[in-house]
């Protein structure tokens, strides 16, 4: 039986690093005019970081003591300090480290080919910083495929499979790496009709070739060959025989020249219930239960956004599945339908608990809102206490571009006032068709860059309740 003393060993190697005794390498990091030196040992690098050991062997820079110098100006001293302590002591302290710094640390660990640290940092982000990962969805998702962060790829693809609009309807869809698109469309559980998947794949392929005519009717044979070459990794993953007959002629027919002749012939035969020879991929596992029909009666937010709000209400790190929202969103007021006057709000919403308010900012695609679990009472003029309310904004119609601001001071969470819909002094309805953001008071942060009044196109109030069959 082995008796391990790894903790003391780690501590001793950290002391060796800090003291710099018998060092034969200096690694300089940071900006060129303020580079910070780290005294290290080539023997340690040889076994703990072969990447830096190779850099040591290739280095031609030495100081007056004939000690080799490695320069890494693109790496900050803060990040390298964490890296070198991992190399020597096999410990990483992430307490009080900003999440963006942790991601930069992950990038550096990958650059230094520290596979164990790279894997553990991905797991740490997924388990502890899911909120940040969602807030930076496109950036981190695209990076995960450029650099091959497998755990992050799987994490995001699980989300996308359930909420495909997050990526397919995003502004960054056409910049998606090919390998990322393939990884999504090959999934059996992607919750999209096959004709829509085909349309998105065609859209992506065309966007990669800006020389293609905008009207497919103007294409020549070479144009179709260009698109076929671009989509050669994607086309095998389309479930052609799961596309509705009506969509074959409307969606697929215009681009039939990018398909093999035998495949196109079999698609036509299949639509006529004739025998075919092509391989038939299994249908995707689309939810077909009543859950699929759980739409939200809103002209402002989507089902995906309602599901995300539900996850915030329950403080979930992982968003509920889009078709498994545990709450009913019951519309009790719509400004354009019922009126924007304060009296309307009082009559329809007064003293109702578990209320979600959303408002569409005028002449923009920005949505602001809040959740109030305790309700408002128009007969009172005072603050009321809760730790569970929050305010938020959604940008570009996408969940990935959101700001969530939870209660910081519970005593200033909800205010009963003449304006009625008041989230303290941070957000409140300030007129028939306007809202106002004052300043950061009872909540964590601003949900808009600009404070002050802003007009809205419409607003809605929902009273939420637990579904009975969840």
C-alpha cells in the first residue's frame, strides 16, 4: 500500500519556484516595456511542460549570467503566474478570479499543451460559470471549435439541440465554423424540422461565397458546383427522406444540382412512395408530446426566452429544456390590447403575485423586463422586501445577449407607488407608454447603458404558475 504525501511535495516545489534557487531559465511575460521575469528550471519544464521546454531549447537569448531567456509578451503576468504554479505545484487557485481571466487561462493552457489543466478548466466553467458561458455564447462557442475544446463543444451543442434558434437565428450564424455546423446538424435530437435545417445549411453555404448571384434562378452550373464543394461535409447529414413532400419542390428543388443524381432521383421516388436505393437516415427525435404545443401567448418574447426566464426564477445553472418549461405564462395584460394607463394596470394586476413584466423598447429589438414574486399593492406607498425578484434586458431577440440583474438589497427590491410597476428605483413604468431606469439602487447592475426615460412599443404582464403535469 502506497502512502502519498503530495500536498507537501506540491508546497516544496512552489517554494523552489518562489525562491528561484538554481534556476537556469527566465521566462519574461507581459507588455514589452514592463515584462515580468519568472525564474524557472528546465528540468521541471521538461517533465511538466514540454512546450516550454522546447521553447527553452530553441531560445538564443541569454543574459549576462548565460541564463536562457524565453519571451512571451502576448501572455499576461497574472495568467502566467497561475500557469507556472500549476506546472510546479499542480494546484490552481481560481478564487476571486474573473471568469474572463479563467477563459484566457484556458486558452493559454491549451497553447502550452497542458491537457489536464485544459480539461479541468472547461469542466470548471461548465459547472460553475454557466451564466457567463451563456452571456458570451457566440464568442466562446466559435472559439471552442477553432481550438477544439471538446467539453465546451458538447455543452453548447446540448443547449443548441434543445434551443436551435440560439445559433440558427443569431447574427453570427453565417460565421459559424464548418465543423461546428456539422456537429449540430448530425445530432438526432436537434429540435428543427428537416426542411428548416436544409434552408439554414443552404443559407450558410451561400454566405461563404460572396460571388454567387443573389437569385438562384441566375445561377450557372459552376455556381452550383461551388455551393456543392462548400457543403460537402454538411450534405450527408441532411435527413432528405424526412422532409415533407410539399417542401421538396419548394425548398430542395431549386438546389437539386448540388445533390448526387441518384440521391435526387430517390428523393423524388420517395415522395411518390416508390422503392429507393439510397440510405435513409433515421428521423430526428423531435418532441411530439403535448410539451411541443406549450407556446407562450406573447407578441414580445419567444418560447425560448420564456424558458430562460423560468430558469432564472428557479435559479437554475442549466436552462430548462425548451419544451419542458415548468411554468404557465398566463397573459393578464397587454398594453396594445387593454390600454397603457395606470388604472388598467391597477385593475388587472394589483396584488397578483409571481408576475413577469416584459416591454418592447420603441424602434429597437431590445426587450426589458422584471420578475416580482410578491406583487404590487396600489393602496400602499412603501418598499417591500424580497430576495427573489430580478430585472433583465434581452438584446437582438436572442437569449445569448441578455443582462440579468438580481436583488442586491432586498429592502429596496419592490416599491408600492403611484407608478405601480416599480422595481425599486432601478426600473419602473413611468407613464402611459414609457419606462424609466433611474440608477443602480436595489439591484446588482444596470440593464441598459443609458439611464432615464425610454418609450416602448408595447408591454405585457404575465402571472406565472406551476404546470400541473410537469
